[in-house]
């Protein structure tokens, strides 16, 4: 089954084709992402109305481009998957409207995908993918969650952030130190030239049992350190390194605990912060030390993309799940409500 996937929940337009007959990483016939970063940069954050309008502009050309790259015509598509939520309602409606109309015109089934299930399943697109049970760490711009995955579609929340998401903490911290929007990846880049241990920040909530996170206090610690420093280029890099190490250590400590709690050896990691090199190295080492393994998508499939939506939708469509002609946009949606695949 060749499934067209459409992602438009926030500020990235993503389109992909996943072919379940081929399967594995080769099943991803083509994927393309158009990022609206430049559009929102001058506002320092995503402007919802501008985001919706830009999805309108970019979606159809991106679908044509992706199909051409896959060497397919519109008539070759057997199903359409789109992000139904959670996300910005206007942005979601653009993807849902186009996807649903296309499915109707082609007379193929359509399915609305949960954006976080898309992220969660992205590591499984790669070759040599693990099978459940495993623990998933979802670390993105809006979420930081530990999820026990007993089966595809059966998600048990083990812990989550009580305030900022890890990606949000990266972005806000970067902004405080004068890095341009969106600062997360730039802060990580800067940290590479920083010296570890010069600035030592706390590992929030690791001194007590539990699997929840809190990252908003770290911001304040960084702000105080930055304000009281000489604000030189090297100091900025040293602070960036101290911040990154604090986030990475905290995530690793809680992931190890979650694996213990779930009685499980395999960790899968997804979401934008999953592209962070130091996090990947640390979690890989932690899991190997325990005799298990950590699995990640390639960095381009960590941040928002159409491939994860095509893949997650394809699993459900192949299982016979699909929807009526409703154009579905669900801004808030609990992943625990999803049906089993
Ligand atoms: P959600 O999926 O929760 O709705 P989102 O879709 O905005 O949120 P993603 O696209 O998955 O989030 O990820 C974007 C986030 O990942 C941003 O906060 C960004 O700063 C962060 N990020 C991306 N690359 C890196 C990196 N190398 N190191 C740290 N953070 C990163
Ligand atoms: Mg984004
Ligand atoms: Fe996302």
C-alpha cells in the first residue's frame, strides 16, 4: 500500500510517500519538508494565522514535488494520512482539508494521525527496528514524555514535564543568551565549543523518585549565570554546554528509571531534541551499559516531517482502520485514547 502522508500541525509543511510493500527504510519512497522558520523569525515565535496561510501556499506544490521524487503519479496513491492533532487548529485544518479532499477524489481511504504517535513511531521507519514492548522518550518543542509502549497503539504515560518541554527549554534559554529564533539547534551547536563543568546547573527532580520532569527552573539558573558573567563568546559556549549537559543527564537518568519501571531493555527516542548529538550518545551508552539498546530516527525524522505521518497512518490503514468523509482537526488529543493497531 502506498500512503501519502501530510503534516501541517505547526510551522513545518511535510509530505511523504511510504510504501508498505517495500517496508523498512526503503519503504520511504520520498519525503520533503518546507520549514516556515524564516516567516516567523521576526516575531520570535510561531504566528498561527501566518502558519495556516503558508501551509495553503506550500502544501500542493510539495505534494507534487514529493510524488515526482518518488516517481509516482497521483493515481498510484492507495491511501492518505494526515495529522489530525494535536496542534494549531488553523494549520491542522489546511492539511486535513487537502488530505481528505484528495482521498475523496482518488476514492481511497484516509486516516487522521496523532502527531505524537507519528513522532513515536518514526524510529521504526529505520532498518532493524525494534518491536514492542519498549519505552519511548518523546522530546519535542511541546512535549517531554516517557511512554510505555506495550503494543503499537497502546500507550501508557509513565511521566511528563510539569512545565516547559525540553525543546522549549532549549529555545527559551537560547533566546535569553541572544541567539536567533529558533535557538535550540544553535544552542546545541554552540555547546560543542563549550568546556564541560565550567558552569554546573542542577539536574531537576532527579533527587527524588518519579518519572516527571521540570525544565523551567533551569532557565532561571542560566539567566542568573549569564547576567553575572563577562558575556564573552567563550562564556556563552561554556554556559550552553553546562545547560545541554544538565538536560541530557536529566533525560538519561529518567530514561534509565523508566526502563526499570517498565522492566524493559529497549528505548526509542523521538521528537526534535532527539536530533541532539550529545543526547543520542548518552542514551546509546546508557542503554548499552544495561545490555539493551537505544533507537533513534535519522535527525531529519526527529523534527516535524511527513514521513512519520505517512508511516503511522500506513500501519493503521493496512490494519483496515480509516475514517468517514469528516475533515478532522483535534487541537488537544490524549494519545492514551488511541485504538490498538
Ligand atoms: P510537538 O511535536 O511537541 O508538537 P514541535 O513539533 O514543535 O512540538 P519538533 O519539531 O519535534 O517539535 O521539535 C522542535 C524542537 O526540537 C525545538 O524546540 C528545537 O529547539 C528542538 N531541537 C531541534 N534540534 C535540536 C538539537 N540538535 N538539540 C536540541 N534541541 C533541538
Ligand atoms: Mg517546528
Ligand atoms: Fe512535532
